[in-house]
C-alpha cells in the first residue's frame, strides 16, 4: 500500500479515487492531477492491465500529461484521467457504464469524463444517464462528437507546419510517412496525408483496422508492427499506445521528424527527447500534438454553443503552439520536450497567481 501512495505523492496529485460496483463488475480509477485551470478534463480508457498497479501507473501518467496538454492548448480545464479495468469488447455494457457514471458523479464535478481507448461517444450517452460531468457526447446529443477527427486534424496541421522548419517546405506531397496505428485517429490522419499525395506506410496489430483503411480507398503499404521503426521515411507518426520510443527503438528510426497523436510516446521523456535530438530527429511533443480532441470537446462548454468551424479553427492553432515551443527550445538550447513543459507551466503559473487575488462574490475571474 505504501508503494501506491508513493506513486501518487511523487507528482503531487490532488486526488485519486477508486470505484467498485459488485453488480456490474466495475473496477475503475480516476486520477485528478491539477485543477488550477478548472475541473479535471480527461478521457476514459477501458482495457486489460497486467495488474491493478499497472492500471494505476497508466492512469497517473495519462492524468499528468492531460494537465500540460490542456494548459498548453489554452483551454480552461485541469488534468485528469480515468481507467476502467476490463475487456471493452466483452465486459462493457449499460450496467457497467452507468455504474461508472455514478462513480464520476460522486466526484462532484471535479472530473469531467471523455473518451479514450476502449470507449466512444455512444458510451458517453450511457454514462450521462447518471452524471452531467461528461463530454465527447455525439452532436445529436448536444456534444462535440468524437475526438478522433479533431485530434487527427490537429496532428496533420502541425506536421504541415513543422515540415516547413525541418524540410524547408510545408508540402507533404513528396514525403514518405509511416503511421503506427490505424485506429480512429490513425486512419483519419492517413486520409489527410493521402489527399496531399504522401507515400504512406501503416502498421497495426489489428488486421481489421488495416482493412478499414483499405476500404476508405487510401493508398498505403502495410508494414509488420515490429518493422515500422526500420522503414526509410521522412516522418514517423505514432498514433497508437505510449512508451514506444525508447532505448531500443530510437536508434532504429530512419526519419527526420517524429510527430503523431500517441500520448506519452517517450518511455522516459527527459532521456529519450535528448536521444532523439542526438540522432538528428525533431520531436513534435505528444501533449502539444494530440490536443485537438480536448480542444474540440471543450467547445461543448462554450456559452455560444458548439460549432465545428470554431472548434477546428482553434484546433489548427496547435501548429502555432508547436512553433512557439520550437522557438523556446532554440533560444534556450533545450529539447522540444523541455520547452513544451515550460510553455505549459507558464500558463499554469499565471492561473495560480490569479487565484491568489481576493475575489468578491459579485466579481470573479475565469481562468
């Protein structure tokens, strides 16, 4: 037990809650990392884990990343994450999702649940039967819809901007790009890049996902999952799970730019961001690159109501954020990851200082 509390205390998490429901079989964890900017905003990941400690570690790592993602994205939400331990294909049903909704509701608005691996916007409709603290609802239900399209769009626009710096041109038509993961984000990114004329290599452990990309009429070459790191390419776009860039895989990369949607893609951010730089590879920082989904869904709380045009205009500004991060890195001679962390912390510190002001009930400051 002491080891678990050391994990939580290591990065000053505000709250970690465990949810259990005997009837539905729900076993869930919600980690709230930081609410300086507002209620914690994060997805709900449902998958099997090696054990409960592995589930907690994943939840904590994702929640921490959401704090910096949301801050850098310029939205007024803190960082949190939820995991449901279970097989999403076999165990997810109405009873379990409604039990999860009651669990979230018990957090009294400190956490707003969205989607992640193993959940989708239709699941959130069921969760909403028990709580109003839910996002990623379908458009017909008053929400902003799936996060996947907006996330892919943000990655695409940011790759385009980064290409100007790395290759001297934003045109991706003559670039070879490897995409790891053909899921809901990966195939949409492939669609954007295919329209540009990019030569695509795609890997996925799921044959059905690759078949869906083919059915969309996207031209690409299949690559075995373990071989994607060895492809001779200009850009590598990781769009699957995290931790895949490490001591073993980085030396194998034959690209000049890494930029994708996967969260926590560096196994050790400080160490492996430096390793990428030493290998002459520019890194599009994951928590900057992948913010399109949360930016899109934050528009659900816009007082003027959600519109796709306004949301996607905001998503496109991720490219500006990454541009600023690269400038900071150059000026201070630090890695892009270190610069991105500094970029996000600056806004958190600003908001923290505002909250120190005395505010009357009649007048408050939104941050």
